[in-house]
C-alpha cells in the first residue's frame, strides 16, 4: 500500500531530522527537502494515473477537454504552492510562506478565468432578463496562455430581447 510507504518515509525522515538537529542543525533542512521530494514523487505517480483517467473519460464523452486541462493545472498549482509554503514554514520563513500562498491563490484565480467566463456566459444565456425591468451591459475581455476570447453582451430588457455582439 502506497499510504504505508508515505507514512513510513515521513516518520523515518522525522526521526532522522530529530537526530540530525542535535548534532548538525543546518543539515536537517536537507533531510527534510529530500524526504519531501521523495514523498512528492510518489504522490505524483498516483496523480498522473488520475490525470490519464480524467483525460480518457473526457475524450469519450462530450466534456470540454480545455476545462479538464485547466482543472488539472489548478490542482497542480495548489499542490506545488502548498509544498513550497510548507518548506518555507519549516525553515522558519512564515513571511515568505504567506506571500507564496497568496501568489498561488492569485495564480489559481488567473488560470480559472476561462471557466468563470464560461459560467457567466451560460448564466447570461439562461437567466430570464425581463424580470429585472432594466437594461444591463456585461463586458468581458480575456487573454491567457491557452484561452483568448472576447465577447460583449448588450442586454436590453423587455420581452426577453437579448442582443449579443462579438
């Protein structure tokens, strides 16, 4: 079982770090980094199998593979950010750790903009606009690595008159 390997590596590393800190505290960080990289490598093997499964399911169904790729990127950013934040906290650099945490969250929001815009586009198409009794203008301009889309909605409320201009 892989969880037993992970726990074993973690506990053995912990014992080694405690012993090393008594004699050479500066080397404890290296042991911690090595153990962290080893654990992360074992976890990434499982993560790649999940990614392959999701990709296969997306290819067999009508799920947009761009969104699957974005969700995988978001998950990767979250995992790597948490890994780096934990290392910074282990070194006693909580100020840097908190800045990295905020940076990771901003990166996640940035990568998720295509998903958010698609959701907003769907909401604009589905909502009954005439219940508000007023006109509304919604505009988005998005640019990204793999996603670039520009659209405007000019919504004139009346008898469900929605005019879309691209």
